[in-house]
């Protein structure tokens, strides 16, 4: 039992969030480097080296230099077992990020030091607040000209409404970036750049008032540091772990993911401040991670991670107990007992078969098509369901059909599998087949991903015709006859893959008009997996 508790206690599962190009995937890569999971760190853009980031494994991600799907990476570091969930930053893929945050116990928020708090950061931050999880801030790109650190603190507090507590403090920025001052240890860590950030950097700890530091940073930066320290100690907020654990205060760190400056310091403090896996809500009450009964929920499904095998992986967050290969489990939504096939530990596209895993871990299992996002897995005899994961209402719609009618089978398989991953939502008009479907997405870039993946993974060329509709509503009354709804001229009656009725509108006012015309009709902006 001691080993069981110890294994769960050493787990840390967190998501990394940011606006696009703030350096989120690069930071993930450097965590892997310091954790010994990789020997050479890749580049997201691939400018200084031909090596791509481990977590950007999709072909479209390598070509465009953006993350379009969440990656799961696990490694050991300093006695901890770390599960990192690297999320897409682009707003067009925010739904994938939302689902991924459901599987995390804390979040690392990456902010570009020269741009401050950006639009997508605000949205993702709100999702973190809804989860009531700890948020740690890494202000990145200090190796470039940056905004004043005090101004960045003020912006985080005023824009995001969260109290800040700097744990370290930068000495200079851009070419003048010399290192960071550790407020708790009261010493300065200086860095020596090497290898374009592909390897760990050499660092040296110096007393904050030592002649060696003065000689290294120069009079101006030395005096500025002394003034900043005095101001921080006199007027800065006190670190409060209780506030941090409920997302009321964010510890702030400065550094450069590209050059590895400040990465190791951040990682050490972060692991110390975060907790073991958190309890989860279910329809049977709160489930404790130390409960000996295994349970998990599916938060992501990804097809074709291995192009040669055309496989499909269901990602599960273990919420309680211990998983052992070969054990019997119960699929709550499918109402049947089964064995999880080929349980795997993930390193983005790389994987290895595992024998055991514990609460806090993310595992991938082979999915023959039985799992859906939000499904609960438990041990037989302990039947309950974890909270469902809401689906975002799509805002952009296209009619989609295959160019070559002889490839109907591949077309249906491709769009169905990609929809089951949550990347797109598929709808049909009543009395029509799958020859022509309606695809809804949260962001228009998802249409490009759909076209790219259908051509590259399924060999299907498609034609897309944009639709003017922007508003979709689920019909929530179970006894409503959709054909009898008194609608507007722009309204379209459709159904999703599960047969649930929905209404599509061009104008927002049309939604209210239909509600006025049909007393008792209930419409919802959210579906649920």
C-alpha cells in the first residue's frame, strides 16, 4: 500500500497553455530535455535545426510550425513522474485545448515578454478558472527585447484578475539578458548560451551583492537589480500556497525557452509547488485518487497516429487506483465489460506498451471504435460516470462531399473518425445520406486540417461549399417533432451523428423568433459528449 500511495504522490499532470507563438511547444520540448527524455531539443519552426519538436508530430504541424492537436508526453524527473499535455494555442483549435484541460491538475501559462497577455491567453485562462486549478506563469522570450517586468505583472493582474507573486526576477532582456534572481534562495543564476538551445546550458549561482556578479552584469544592471529587489520585498505580494492551489494567485517565473535560460529553476519550483493528482467529480460524488479501485475517463481520441497501421488511440486520464495490463474493466456508457487493448505510455507519436499505471497518468489504448470523448471506465461492480465534457457550438459551416464517388467508403470512414476525435462536428439534413454532409467547426483553420488529413490519411479529395449559417442550437425537448417546428426562412433542420435534432440559423435574431413562435421549445448552445 505504501508503494501504491507513493506512486500516486509522485505524479504531476499539467497542461501548457498560451496564445500562438508564445513558445509553449518550445517550453515543452525543454522540459523533456531537462528530464532526460530527449538528448537534443527540436525547433517548432525548424529554422536553426532540421529537427522538429517532439510534440508536433502531425505532418501539417511540421509544415506550418503550429500545434493543431494536443500531445501527451510522460517522463521522469528528480523522483517525479510527469505527464505533460501540450495544447494547441491557436483559437481555431481551442475546443481540443478545453478537453485537454479537463484531464490536467494544473496549468502552465506561457506569456510572450514582448507582447504581454494576448487574446487567446484570456480565453484559456477563463477555462482554467472554471476548473479551479493552480495556474503557474512562465514569462518567456526574455532573450528578446521585453516589456518592463513590473508592467507585465500589472497587466496579468489587471487583465486576468489574478494576484501575481514573482518567484524569480530577470536581469536585463534581449542581448542584455544575463540571468535570473531567485527570490527565495536570494542568489542570482547566470547562464552561458550554447548549441542554439538544443542542449542544457551551463549555469552558475552567485551572491546577489557579490563582486563577481557586478563584473558579469555591469554597473547599470547591477544597480537596477538591487532597486528591483528592494521594491519587490517591500511592496510585492507574499507567496500563498493556499491561494495558488485555488487559482487565486499565480507564481511568476521569467526565462527563455529557446535558450534554456531559467527552465531548470522553473521546473524545480513548479514540481515542488504542485500537488499529487486531484479528486474528481462524478455522479456518485467525489472520487479520491487514492481509492484502490481503478477508474478513468476518455478526454481525447486520435486516429492514424501510426500511418502504417491506421490505428486509433483513445487517451484516458486515470482518476483513481492502479491500472494493470490485462485487468477487466467496465465501460460505463457501452454497458459492458472489456479489457483495454495495448495500453501504452505516450511520448507524442512514440509509445511503449505498459504493464501498469496510476492515478494521474495518461494512457493510450487501442480503440476499435467503441469509445467516445467523455466516456468513463471503472472496475466491474463500481458503476458511476465522471462529469461530461461540453462541446462548443460550431461557428462556421460547410457542405462537404467527395470528388470521386467511388471513394465513398473512405470518405465516410475519414470524416467519421475525425469527427469522433472532436476536431470537427458532422451533421446531416433529414432524409439525406452521407454523400453530402454538413461540417461545423469552431475555427476555419479546422477546414484546412480536414482537407489535408482526408487527402493524406484517407486518399480522399473533397469539395467544400461554405454556408452562410453561423448559429446552431441543440433541440433539448426529447418529445419535439422537428418537422413541426415553425421556423424562419433561413432555418435548416439537421441532426448529428447520434441522431440528436439541431437547428441552424444565419442570423441570431432568428433564434429568438423561432423560440417565440414555438412555445415550450427549448434550445441549447451546448451539446455534451
